[in-house]
C-alpha cells in the first residue's frame, strides 16, 4: 500500500468518524452499534497512522517502505514512542 493510499484511507475513516461525532454533538446520541463503530474506526485510524509513520521512517533511513506492515490494534493503541 502506497503512502497516498494510506492517506486516502485515513481521510475516509476520519470522515466517517466526524459524521458520528457530529451526530453525537447534535444531541441525537449514539446507540451501542454506533459507539462500537466509532471505537473500531479509532482503532483503524491508529493502525493507518502507524503504517504511514513506518513507511516514512523506512524511506528516511534508506529502507523499503513496502516492508512496512499493519500492526495489531493492541500494539498501536499502546505505542508510546
């Protein structure tokens, strides 16, 4: 997956996330299915950003960005550095 593809995926996920946040802000609230979807979107977004950072770091240090891989949610959500 190329950087532009990752960026497009980030934009799409953020768009859906924004729609859910807007729904909640408009006073409609979110039902359980929507709350679960929001959590899934947030986790997927963490993975996308992590993948993009990996690709950029590999490129910066002479590595192959195509070797970057999507890491499990439990890794990227607790990543501190």
